[in-house]
């Protein structure tokens, strides 16, 4: 796996945990196709805000997960917002 893909996979996983969305479980349950998960990662690779995203996860206030808000700059923000458990 390339370093770029690994970096963005890590960011996607971090963002999904932050907002309380379990992407792996969705794939296993069949409510999300594996190809759709790949698309989420590809979308992340095209984002111009990677540094801001990494900073977001480095701050103590935003480290814990489950129920947080998706930053406005997130390329997958709309998707994550729609998948949040409280939606």
C-alpha cells in the first residue's frame, strides 16, 4: 500500500471514529459496499486540507471520538454527516 493511501486511510478512520461512524462495521453488515469505502479514501486523497485535518486530530480537544462534528473543510463531510448515528 502506498504511503499516500495509508495516510488517507488513517485520516478517514480517524474522522469516522471522531463522528461515531463505524465504516468497517457498515461494510461487514452490507450497508456500505467495500467499493464505496474505497471511494471515500480516494476522495480524501484529493482533499486540499490534509494538514488542517491532521492538526484537527492532534489537538487534545478533538482527539476523543463518538459524536463530534465534521469540520467544514472535510471532503467527505457530507457523507460522514449523513452517516452519523444521530441522523
